[in-house]
C-alpha cells in the first residue's frame, strides 16, 4: 500500500511539474499580463490578507495618511503578483536571462565568495524577490563549490518537492531549519556558501530575541550571528532592490564578525542588530517590496525572552 501511494505521488509530482514547467516557457510579457489580471482578482475581488496588510502598514507608518497607505498597499499587491509569476518563470529561466534581470552590482565580487576560500554565510530576506536572489547567488558561484539553503517544511509534500526541484536547478542543496545550526557550523570548515532567510519569525517554543524593528517589538533568529562568531565566518547581506518590473539589482554587503568577538550574548545581539538595520533601511526606502501579507508581529515578548532596550514595557 505504501509503495502504491509512493508511485501515485511520484506520478502526480511529475505530471504537475511538467505542466508548471511548460507554462513557465511562456514569454515574460504574457506572464506580466497574467499578473495584471491576478492583481485584480487578489486585491479587488478576493482581498487576500487585505486586513493583515493594511494593519501592518498602519502600525509601521502611523504618520502616513489613509490614501498613502492605500497607495503602498496597491503597489505591494502588484509586486506580490509579479513575484508569484516570477517564481513560475524561474522554473525554466536561462542563466543569461537571470543574469540580465538580476544585475550584480557588488564592486569586485567578494573574493571569499567567488573563489570559495572559506565557508561564507549569505543572508537574504523577503524583500524584492527572494527566489531570484537565491538563484542569482547560485549562478554567481556556478557550482564551483557547494551551496546550501535553509528551508522550513510545508505540509504539501508535492509542492515542496516542486519548489526544491526549481530552486535546485543550479546545484543548491537544502537543509531543514531544525538542523541548520549544527550543519552550518560544520560546513563553515569547508568551501561552501550557506544561505538563510533571516526575517522569518522564529517558533514561539524557543527563547526569543526581541528588538524594535519598524517600531514594532519583533522576534528574530540569532543563528546567523552565533554561527558567524563561533566560526569567524564572513556574512554577506543580499541587498536586492527592484529597478522596474522584472528587473532587480543585487548588492552583497559584507559584515565582518571580528569586531564583535568574542561570542557573548551581547555580541550576538549587536551583530544581529547590524543585519536588521540594513533590512529596515531597505523597507523604509521603498516599502512596497517587502512581504506585508506575513503576520510578522503575532508573537509578543515574554519575561524570559532576550529584550533590547526600549521594549521592556511591551512585555505581556
């Protein structure tokens, strides 16, 4: 019975993947027309997570008028629909097309990354297009050494497998969140790139670090800082900015852990804050390109959490 179930799931996966891959071959101009229609459905007809989006924007930008908030929300939904179709295009997009649409603007691309002299930590966020960010980094190293990306499991295993298939086209390997810390510390001893998305909310079951982010008490993963300080590995932040529809720039910002050594609770927090500040600046520069539909602030600080100055009075 188990073998039969595996057979049908495998057959369904390849059937679904074949359809998505075939559709991804449609030209960009067709997909962006589809995105325009999708925007009308998602924003005007369905109102997908509209309440969450507007609540998030209003709490972060209380000084903005309702009309200004509405303008940002509309731009976010337009970008969100573009992001969805760009994910599908990523199933078949050529290396040349990817390089043209995500232009690497780092001056003298970091030697540690290109030549792979040591393990490097890469930090991405849900700003711009995180799928194309990962793909562009994979293209940059061009299989010259191993690349790993941390992932959170999803319940739909067929969809998860399709995502892995698309993301793994250029050689990236995947590490589950629960094993990320141990695996990354081990991998930093070899030539590799290890990638994290740091603006995902940690699980409430573990002790949290909270700081003010966009004027909200926000929980953060500190794993990247712990790994960097423990292994003295360089961290690069992927600063991805949208130039126009379908085109981005990617700047790799180097963060050296050396000034933060030795590894202490205070140094971990200070190094984490340095990473958070860069994402916050990108969002303030152009708010529409962050994932506002995510319920980022549903977790509240508790007395046993690590709290940065200024949020002590916000404890439950």
